[in-house]
């Protein structure tokens, strides 16, 4: 009746754990009746289980250390942008760290422009306004309550900023890239005013991330090359196009930031003169 | 000229970046069980609470990933398991407390009662199991999870949990029989129990 090779430790173990189906359960119980040594083994295993529980269950009754309770109540999620801001803030006060990676906009820019921009970067220049863009990013992105001045209500925000900084401000739609416009603010810039648009990641499952787009009227003769540089965690793509200077700033991997820059580039409004909307 | 695209209005500007109070309450309620599991994994009470702290920090940092339909204890045990593995990779010392240190550490935790001899032996026997066997055994026997739940925590198939628990029991009992020097249990049923391979 008993076939020793159709029965294993695993069956007995699973029987103790109540994990067998009805048929198998009945088989184990039959074996236990037939074989006293098997029943003895089951009792030992049950005793081991009880000893384990007796050893560990008292932990449940111990007072929870205050450190753990406090941690749960006081924990603030360290936002990625806060860490980036710290990193950037440290760098901003000092010299540029390296020349930054230069990046050619899909080969559309001439080598000479790239070279000019590279030398400018190496000399620590391009840079004043890009630096201000990074600084503005670091200041406002970690702001929990008032990261923006005006919420993303398209017409009002766009008109307001366009009027103030004297270049067309378009509210770029980055939702295809997983970012949603929060709003914008007006900022002082060296030669007048600039605007900052702030976007936040849409992915609810991941920590929120924010990127900013900094817009300004470029200085005459400013290098127009599409460029990239990295300060700590903070990546910055910047370029001058159609009478406007753009800096996209965010603590994102370069490829991700590039995808956003490309989306912005494609949505760039035509210059005021070309659109005939002289003001 | 605004085009036809509608930009969704961000109504909640002060974005909530931290875990909501209800989530924190759930964490607090789960701490005792987390501590028990951690204690069984790393033995030393201080290291165990470090693991609990690490687990809570990870949970608080990733609270959005928690599906409220799930059992939070399973989720936390799973995080603890991964945190423990990460810790081992970083610092192998955690896993190689010498047996006498284990007994010492466990003895320091609580007064002995009941079958103190067996409990001391159980500690030493536990320490001799592989981490895979130990975690499966503890989740099923002490945390009293089903094989399916333990499988979820350990991210292995339920059949793997079943065989790990069984092997852990066999290994633990063999060690106890051997170390106890008593021939009675050892001479018993073992020859009748053959694994079906």
C-alpha cells in the first residue's frame, strides 16, 4: 500500500503548513497513521516551529524604539530637485566645473558655431544667463508652496509673460514626454526680464520631478549653438533661436532632458517679426 | 495665438511630496511585525532595527508605489527582504555573526522561558541555514504567511517556497539532532523519508 517514493519531506512540511490539497492531505494523514516514526518526525517539526515562534514572538510586545516612530512621523521625502539644487548651488558659487559636454543639435549647426560656443564655455562665459537659469531653477523648484507665480492657464500666462519679456512666450506642451506645465514666473535678468516655466512629471508611480524652461531676450551676438552642460545632478540644454534664448534645466538623465529639449525646439514659436505680430 | 491644445490646469501647486498620514499610520502599525522578521533575519537587535529603519525609509520614499489594495505588511516584508540583501552585498559581516555571538545576541533580548534548551538550539540551528532557507522558513512559520504570500515577498515561485521551507526544516532538525547528541530522534524515521526528485 505504501509506496515510499511517492512521498517526500516536502509533503510532510506542506501538511504541517496546511498547504496541501485535500487528496494529498489525506495521503499524508494515512501515512502518519501507518508510520509512528513519521508521526514522531512531524511532532518534532511542530515543536521546532513552536520554539521559533516562542523565540521571536516576544519582539511583537517590545516597545517600539522612539527613533523608528519619529522616523515615520517626521520623514520628509528628499525630492530629487532639492538634492540637485544643493549640488547646483554649490557649483554656482564657484567656477564652472569643466567645460561641460558640448552637444551638436542633430548636425544642423555649423562646426564653427559649435567651436565658438565651446571656446566661450571653456572661458566660463556662455554662461551668465544660463547660470541665472540654473540658479532660478534651484531657487524655485524645491519651493513646496509657491514654486510658480502664475498657474498654467494658458492664455493669461502666455500673454502676460510675452508682454513682460518682449519675446513670444509659448507654453510648450511636454505631456508626450511625461511632463505637465505647472505655471510660470517672471524673473529679473541682467538686461531686463526673463520668464521661467515650470513642469512637473506626470508619472504618479515615481518621485515627482520638475524641470524649468528659462526664456529671455538674447544679448546681441550671443552664441546660438545648441549646447549642453552638467552641474552636479543638474543638466542644462540651452540655445538661442528666433530671437529668444532658451535654457532647459532639470535633474534628469541627459537623454530624457534631450527629449524634452527636442519637444520644445519643435514647438518654438516663430520670431515676432516673422509672424508679423509686431508690438 | 493659442492653439487648440488644452494645457491641463495645475490646481494643486503645493505638490504633496511626502507620505500621507494614513500611510504613516499603517507603517506604525506594521513596525512590530517588521521588527520580528528583521530580528529573525539578522539576529542582532541593533542591526535588526537598522534594517527596520532602512525599510521604513524606503517605504516612505516610495509610498506612491504602494498599492493600497495590497497587504502593507507583505509589501514591507518584501522591502525588508530586498534591503537585507542589499545590506549583505554592501557588508558581508551582517550574515556571518559567529554562532556564539548569535546566542549571546539573542539571549540579551529576552528572558528564557519554556523549553529554554530547545530555544537556544533553535537559534544556533537557524543561524546554520542559508538565507534562502531561513527567510522562507521564518515567513511561513513565524510570520505565518501562506506559501503564495511568502512567494510574493521573496519574489520566487510558491513551489520554491515549499521546497525551501521543507529543506530548512530538515536541515534544522538534522543539526538539532546532531548537536543534542541524542540518538533517539536521529535514528527514527529518516530512512523512510526520501525526497522525490
